[in-house]
């Protein structure tokens, strides 16, 4: 690096993030480190204190007339706007509430990374036992609502033999940007209409709180599988 | 720089507001069309400048020869102030310190305010609102029927100096900007004290960092120490490491800063302004 850039970076470090954000600055750096798949211990479970025990969740199997307590302060379900599912139904992200779920962002015409990322997702599913599999849900959200229509999402799901545990969602650009922000997924539309994006699989607990994330392609499913098992056995 | 004590500061704010009101009145009565004058604190609507359409080479092109096209839009001439942000949280309890969900703002949110619904004597009403997260800034703009500017829009307007739409790479400007970054004012001084750029927009340089709608759109990796193979697989289609305009140090630092951010972060010298179509 040239001396000029070194100076620029030094100045940046002096006058950039400060004050109460040092903890978050570390977290931000952790998010970038390869192999540091886990979000460093930042989950705040104190918000669960008033939440009834998970024994209730057996009654939630069909999500009918569920008494919706306020989501935890870190739940992704706080992004509560409606998306369109691959069958045309309007749903919110909390459609998977009550289940450990893995969420990824992709787009349908992506030829390089997305097929691998989806394969990595399915590897996780295949590594689970039958009863474990029944309890897990998958959310796939497109960056590209223009080209990924309800029909093309349904077609993609069929082509990948995704059963109804898989929900593919399209929404507005504002929704997509907000979700990417909450998940720490970077993306941009390139001039050719493709998307540059980071490759991330994120594990949500039953309350939609991020508990684990994996970045990269051809990632091993073991860590995710272990975390899912922890979640299922802890009730 | 001598910092005035509390009473002195209040006096200066009152004087400044009076001057601002007089300047605004003068501007309105002038026969020539001018960029909006600095608004007084009493005006209900935020002054916005009309930015014409333009094209420029982005700092991090994703393809060679890429040009960013910016459609005409409007941009706040000033960053959002503490006074205006206070009015927002008073009307939107969900966004008060202590009530905002942790997903949307970290514990530093509005940390310098004396309470969730008051600034206190240590916080200037006319200074830029800082320690606000991206989610909070976006919510503020949405509540106003506006939005955050995109990075392309913000950077486009930031290329301008007082005389030209593309003045930022002159040696004099580069020196001035590096000087600012070398001695940060931490954003505790009132907005609008410098000279506006050619569009009539103030404070894009030298006061605070500012949120943009899509700050997570740049594929720059912030840490050179990472394993190379892993890094290659983290971004699909990311060919954005090489910047086009290496003379524009200010832009380089802004992109580096943005790449370190997460949407829930609150930072003492990071604020925002709104845009509209």
C-alpha cells in the first residue's frame, strides 16, 4: 500500500467510529473474518424474560390464531412488512416463527454463486434426521423482484424439489434493502442487471433472532447442523 | 477554538437563528432565483435543493467504463438537526431511546441526549443529529414522505464545490478535505455554517459522515489480513476492488468508512440527510 493510502487509513481510524460503538466495531470486524462464522456472543436473551416458555410452541404447528407476543428486540420478524410467497400468498417473515430457520438471499438468474449457495442449504437439510428436518424451515429471498416473479420462484422451487418447508419470497426494493441490512448481506445491482452480493447462510432461532451465520460457498454443513440440533433439543 | 459556555452558546444560537431568519426573508424577496437560504428553526418544511440529472464514473466501478446515471432528485440542503430529530421521536415513541428494538439501533443510540425526549443543555438543537442508526435515519425520512439518498446520489452531489459540479479533485480541495479529516469537529457545531456548493447544499464535507440508503452495496473488504481463498468466495461477481479515481481521497475514506458500518450502528459523528424524487 502506498504511503498516501496508509496515511488516509490512519486518518480514517482516528476520526471514524468512536464512543460507544467500540463493541460494535469489533463485531463488524468479526463479520468480515473468514471462518468466524458465529456472530460474537451478541444475542441479547434478556428480551425473552417475559416470554412464555417454549412449551407453547406445540400448539403453533399450524400457525392458526397464534397469540403473537411482541418479538424479541433482536428478532428479524420486527421487519414486519408483507412479502409475496412463491404460491402468490402474502406473508411476513414470521411465517417461520416457532421453527429454527435458515435464511439466504439470492436471485434466480444468478449462474455462479447462488446455485452453490442453495446446494449448501440443501446439504444442511440432508444432514439432519427425519424428525429434525420436519421442524426446520427455509427462507429464500430474492434480490431481484423484477425478474424473479411468483411464477419463476415457484418454478425454481419445483426444479430444486423444494417441499413446503421452503418459502421463496419477493418484495419491494425497500424491503430487500432493509432485510439485507438486518442480515449483514451486501449487494448491489450491476449495470448489466446482475447482482454482486455476499454469500451468506443465516440461522434464525424460533423467535427470528440471528444465532449463527456462515459466509462463503461450498461451506461445510456441520456447524449449522450442530446449532440446529442444539435448538431442537433445548425445546 | 474556544468553546463557548452554555449561556454563551444559547446566545449564539439565538443570534444565528435571527440571522438565518433575516437571510431567509431576504432570499425569498430576491427577484433572482437562488439556492434556498439557510432555513430558520421555525420553518416547518425542510429546505431541499433540486439536483439535475448527471452521469459520472463511480469510485468503485463494477465493470470497466461504468458510468453512474443519477436521475433528477431533491436533497436536503442541510443535515437533519437535533431539533428536527427530537420532534420526530416525540411524535414516534417507537424510535425513542430505550424503546427502539436492539435490531434497529445499538446501545449508543442518542446517547448524549439528557433523556429520550429532550436534548439537554449539552446538545445543540441546530447541530446535526448523530448517534442515529441507518434504520432510524430511514424511518425519519420515511415519516417525512422522503427517503435516504442513495450512495450514487450523495457522491454525485459531493463531487461539487462552490464553483463547479466536479471540483473535488482539485489540489486545493483535496488539501482542505484532508485537513478536515485530520482534525474532526465531531459534528457538534451548527449546520449550515460553511459555504454551500454549487447546488446550494451545505456540509457534505467537514462536519459529519452521513448515512446513505445502500451503504452495503460496495463489495470492498475492510480487512487485508483475511485468507485470500475464503475472500474470493464471499462475494459473487465482486470485481470492485480497484477504484477509478485515486486522487479523490475523501471519497476513498468515505467508502472505507461505509464498508465498516452495520445498519444498527450509532456513531458520534455519523448523521444523515434526506432525499426525495
